[in-house]
C-alpha cells in the first residue's frame, strides 16, 4: 500500500493537472500519481526522461539500464515496468531477464550497457579505466557514457521514489530469476 497520497488525475489542479492533461495524458500510472504530490518532482522526472529519450542511446539500451538498475536496487515497480517497456522497445523476454542479471548474451552493445551499468552501481560511479575501455570497445563514445550516467540517475530517482512510496505495481509481474 502506498505511503504517500495517491493523486487522482481527475481531481488534480494547477500544474499537476497540466501535466496529467499534457505529457501524461492517458498515462495515469501509479508512479506518476505518487510523484504528483510534487509537481516539481513530477516535472523533473518528465524533463530528464524526455531529454534522454532524444539522446544517442537506443530505446533498448535505455531499457537495459533501467532493468539492470531495477533489479540491482530491488525495485519491484521498476523491474515490472521496464520488463514491459523493454519488450515494447524490442527486447526479448530472455534479454529482459539477462539485463536484470547484468549481462545480455548475443548482443555486444546491450551486454556492454548492462555491464557498465552494473559497474556504475557496484562502484557508486567510481568506474575503472578498464570499465570505460570495455564500454567503448563496442563502439560507444563519451556521449554514450554520459547518457548511461543520465539514465542511471533517472532510474535511481524512480527506484528510490518507489521504495519510499511503496508504489503499487500496475504492470504485469516480470519472470522470476534464479
């Protein structure tokens, strides 16, 4: 059960109503209903998410970051959401499970994203020169490094918010691991 107020989009007012009627029209997910307690926090999420969507990383690559992060931080909401979103972006069921485990077999770029994300998480950002070299070895540039860090930050925001809120999961359960 959520620990924060659940904002009903139908009765929202002001900036919150603008966000639900604009960029979130038809996307009245529980995470957004919780974030809506602060229009500034909800708008910050939307702005960062929107900016990263226009970056050089593919949707699949962004979802690999989210799946790796969701599993690493134990966020049931994000793991379920990004399993669904990852499949919509073109990841296979097996790739969504593997990304949650920090690797993606058979696709060197997705594998590098998962492994670099795991290194960021495990080392709290203090990645080694070797971690960067392995990421770059499959064709990623410094812009991609910056974007993975941006996706990492976005997913830290959502993971932690869902932990604090105990957001009710409104996505199908992902496959169990192990």
